[in-house]
C-alpha cells in the first residue's frame, strides 16, 4: 500500500494549479496580445541571427583567399605557441 505525503500532494496540486493559471492567463485577450508581442520579438531576433549567418557565409565565399590566409595564420600561431610552451 502506498502512503501519500501531505507535502508531496500539496506540491503536486500547486504545480497543477500554476499550470492551469498560466494557461488561463495566456488564453485571455491581454495574454494573447502579450504572447504575440513576445513571439514577434523572438522572430525578429531569429531573423536577424539567420541573416547574419547568411551574410557571414556569403562573405566567406566571396573572400576565399582572405579566409585561407586567416586560417593559415591561426595554424601558424598555434604551432608557434605550442613550440614555445614546450621549450619553456
């Protein structure tokens, strides 16, 4: 037989009531308006991020020589730092 703890039952009831309250609040006219505003902000930020990634990829494609030079520079610098750390 399973015994129910009062604290545990109160916690479950509170979490269910909280979920119901939030969903009820969001389904009201004011809640829907706020939710739409938040969604628009999120969509705008997501769009900005996607555009930035596309712009970076396009710039990398258009400047392959510079990209290769930058990667080579990083590889040389890493090799020099590794070598200096081993000597020290």
